[in-house]
């Protein structure tokens, strides 16, 4: 049956001004809109408003390669003393210092397990001792290694922490040198007061088309949106085609004959269509990002398979939630996959720099699991220990839970005789 604005209407018309004076008409939209605005503000801004205040235990590698002999009257060389002082400093809990060899530190940078590193070179003690002699040729150095693959903010926070630690160590060594040296000219005294030069280098470089470490986050967001929006479009389209919802485009209105079908069979139809249509959507996402825009990406076949499974898991979850909650299903799935997922993903702000509530959500929120896998494929050579193995596991768990929850709810509704009602003519 079709109808448009040419259909005769002999009934009386109600004016908007009359309806606006009805308090009940205002009640539900006002409360829901206000709650949504409040919740979105608290959840989104609460996750990023103060990363410095919430920062705890950011993993950073500490490498002491110093092979010099201990200075006269001391039992340890300066590199060992500096490393011990950094690790034992309890004035701040912002860093989780991991004492590693140079090779171990590079491996953890390459697998995304640390946000940066501070490296004390092999000749550190000897180069500091040379400053007090006539044959000093260069200032001692410490090297700060960054990891932009962990995100620009996380790498920046790690760089700030490591640079501050190196500068503090330089001032401590400077006090020792100044006390042991007398009669030096003003230039030498200035050098000895802060003798160590801090050099910053990229520990795990990225390509120029990686969005400074943000391409993984935005690509993950595209996959989530493809699954979320695709699932809802498919759900609405199927309901319209089966005659359980009206289709209105502008003044044109379509109502199709109702197809007798159970809730379980309807969900099965929607999930099957989701599995098929997701092939097209993720292919276009990959084509646009890599083929058209030139996003840096390797392991293209693996990236496509992962993208399909990730978006499909989201789409199946959306269908299950819609089947269980009905009209408010889209709102519920929006909170599950997007509203709570973005601030707890750890993709833009490290999880070590967000409040505890978001760290708790990150253990099961889909976006965090998916972003770890995308980051591993794009930045860390698809290493399983970089988060890809866990991401595959969580995709499987999420898809299984979506299927179980959706079909359990529809089977229950069918068993109780809760049939769906088609729209009735006025």
C-alpha cells in the first residue's frame, strides 16, 4: 500500500501550537535529550580532560649500557648509579621503568610494549670523567627513544618523563663534579653544572602516511562505524521489506504486506545479510584508505580479513541488541560500541593516562580490542605479541556472545508468544 500527500484527508487538523501546550509531550524527549547530553559530556571529556593527573605506570624501557669502571672511591659506575636512582625515585608514579638490555628494549619498542626508552651509552662513565681533564672532547649523552606507533600523545608523555629523568640525573652528576673540581673558569663551571646532553631519537619509526600514529585509531573507528551503521541500516531495511515498519522518504510513504516470520528467523536473516554486505563495506573502507588516500599499510590480505571479522563482529552485536531491545536497540548499541568504546580504546590517550573507570572498560569494550589488532598489523609487522593475538581472541568471543545473546532472546520471545505487530492504517 502506498500513500502520499495527495491522499484525501477529511479529518480535522491539530495545530502544533495546541500540542506544544501539552506537558506530557515534552516530558520524555526533554529527559532523554538532557541525559544523553550529560552522559556524552561526562564520558568523552572524562577520558581525556587531564591525562597528566591520571597518568600512572606508563611502561618505559631503561637501558644501562655503561661498561666503564667505577669512579675512584665508588663501587658502581655512573650508569648503574643513574639507573638505580631513576628506578628508586618514588616521588612520582607516572612511569613503570623496565630495566632492559638494548636489544630487549628495541624488541619491546617494535612490539608496542613500551612507549619509549632512556638509553645510557657504554662510554658514559668515561665521558663524564673526561670532563674534569684537559682532553675532554664531547659532552656525555643520554638518548631518549620515542615510539610514535603508540600514538602521538603517549609517545609525548613518555618523552617528557624520560627527558626529565635524564636532566635530573645530569644535575645530580653536575653537583658531584662541581664539588670535586676547584679553580675552574666560569665556562667550565657552567658545563660541569649540567654536563649531560639529552638526545631524542625515534625508536620505532613510522611512515609519513601514518597520521603520526593516529591512522590505526581512525581506521578502527571506520570499522566500528561500518559495523554499527551497516547493522542498523540492514535491520531497518529488513523490517521495512517484511512489512513490520513503514518507509517514508519525504512525502512518499510505503507500507509493504506483512510477511509472517518468527523473531528468530528474522534475526537469522539480518545476520546472514550482515555477513554478506560487510564484505562490500570493509572492501570499500580498505580501498579508500589505502588505495585512494595512500595510508601506509602492510600485510594487506591480513588487514582485509581482520577488518572483515572485526566489522562483522560489531554488526552481529548490533543485530543481537536490536533484536533484544527493540526500538531502543540502536541507542543501546551506540553506547556499547561507540560512546563507551572511544574513551576506553587507549588509541588516542594511553590507558595509563585515563581514570580507572575507563581502564576497567578497556578489558572488554570492543573498540580497544579491535584497535590493538589494527595497530599491530599497521605498525608492528602483524606481531601476535603486539596485541594481534588477543584481538583475534576477543573478536571470536565477541561474535560468539552476540550470536548467543541474540538467538537466546529471540527464542525466548518466540516461546512466550511475543509476536511482532505490523503498523496499522489510520
